[in-house]
C-alpha cells in the first residue's frame, strides 16, 4: 500500500475497530469498511434536511463503540497514567450521546421541511420526477443523458439546493429530475433508516422512473423488481412507476423479447433504453409526459375572508397564481395539477361566479 501511495483502503468485508486500527497502522493511510463507505455516499447524497439528520444519526451511532475501542487502544499504547484520558473518553462519549439526542429531537420536526420543498417546486410549476433502482442500473448515466444542461445554468437555485436535481426539458412541461442513491443488497439494519431517508426525494415525486439493468439474468431482474416495489409501495400512494429497461445495447432483439416474456408482468409501463448510447431517450420523454399529472388553468374567485385567504395560501403552495385581485371577492387566475383544480371546484366557494 505504501508503495502504491494509496490515500485510502476500502475493505469489502466488515472490519472490527481493532482491525481498522491495526491495518491503518500498517498501511499508513485511512482504512474503512464497506459500510463506512456507504455512509459516506449517503452523506453526500442526502438532500432533504431529514435525510441529512438520519445519515448523521447513523454515523454517530456507529461512532460510539468505535470511539470507545480506539480510546482504550490508545490508552494501552500510552500505558495508564496518562492524565485525563479517562475523562476524555467519557467526555467524547457523552458528547456523541448529546448530539444523538439532539438529532432525534430535530428529526421530529424535519418532516415539515420536506413538504415545503415539494410545495416550493410545485409552486414554480415543476412536476417532480425521480430516478430509482438498484446500484449500477445506470441511473446516473441516464440522468446525464436526458437532463437539459443549458437549463441547468438558468436554474442555479435548484442546482445549489439539490446537486442531483436538474431541469428536464419535456417540450413545454416543466419537470425536475432527481437522481437517487441506488438500492443495495443486504443493507445492515443500522443503515436502513439512513438509506430510506435518502429516498425521500422519491416519495416527494409525481412520477418514478425505476431503472433496471436489462443485461442481468431474468431471475436477478425479477428479484430486484420485487424488492424495489416492496420498498417503494410502502410509502407511495398512486404515484405512477415507469420501468426503464436500460442497457439494451447489450441484448439482441430476440433476447429482449424473451426477457420481456419472463419479467413483463412485473414491469409496469416498460420503456427500452440505452443511457450510454442514448437510445430511446425521446420515447422515454414521451412516456414521462404521458404519466405526469396534468396541469390546467382555472379562473375563479374566493370570498375575501379569513377562509378565502387560507385557501389562497394553499393555492400558492400547490401551483402558479398568475393573477390575483382583491375586491369584494378575491379573483384569481390559476394553474395547477388537475387534482388540485378539482379540489378547488369541490370547495363550492361560489358556484355562480366560477368559469
Ligand atoms: N452497456 C451499457 N452500460 C451502461 C449503460 N448505462 C450505464 N451503463 C454502465 O453501467 C455502470 C453503472 O452506471 P451508473 O449510471 O453509475 O449506475 P447507477 O444506477 O447510477 O449506480 P449507483 O449510483 O451506484 O446507484 C457504468 O459503468 C455505466 O457506464 C447502457 O445503456 N449500456
Ligand atoms: Mg448513480
């Protein structure tokens, strides 16, 4: 390792604290196991406040036994008698525990922020599309192949807010596409909450693109589809899923047909693409447009009262207010998803004036 001047060594298998310590002594560089690497990736990809907190929580909990072991290793090396180390040990562990308690408190209020992020984007007229799927399926490659780079610069706000979200040009319809962390086999239980929180973007979305590596064995694909559906269906309600069969450049036409016979029943709204070769990009965009919740215009008025004002503030959250005029009544030109328009109509604010 020293000869290769490695800056970091990553082990596939789990390492005990003592192993980590000893190996890093030998290598003279940072050593981590697969799970610490996963945590590092989650930390980079956490976008909502809640997911950031969940990842930090997992990290701190992982740190406690390690901190204890490392301190006692150092203690052994330096021999007892080193003043204050016992105190340091306690203080560090106490500090970790305090931070854990604080994060657990914060998590209780974090849900609301996610909701406001969703509202913020809808208000700008964007529909939200999320990429989901197992690791290595090709989500990031697809993301880069279909997002509109020139739009990115104009949407700096989103770029800085969420680095993995970009505007998607759908010929008139405004959408934001979000790349997410890949599903991983056999995730240890202490990482599950952190992992699920990185999927928050998926659960805030209007449409899910479930990316599948079509080059894998049909049994593997079926098993991954089934796990993905289990993970997603827990928390999505009525959000459509498009199954994107990626890497079709690896298959002959006949192979693809045979594959679909085996997995078709598990693959809703299938689209065949090669993200790498940019095959099927337009077909995918067409399918996305087809499944996006429709937006429409509606002009109406609200009573100029406390109730009317609270409806108005809800309207701002859910869509675009093109014009608002305050008179005896509040008159509004509005654009939003059809389900929102239907809810306004069902409010029966003053049926005579609506049109
Ligand atoms: N042959 C072929 N390879 C592809 C295609 N799309 C992606 N790949 C390759 O598949 C590998 C994984 O691609 P990524 O885009 O990083 O996959 P991912 O789903 O984002 O993976 P995670 O971020 O780990 O969840 C890379 O080596 C890509 O070059 C494709 O259409 N055809
Ligand atoms: Mg990726």
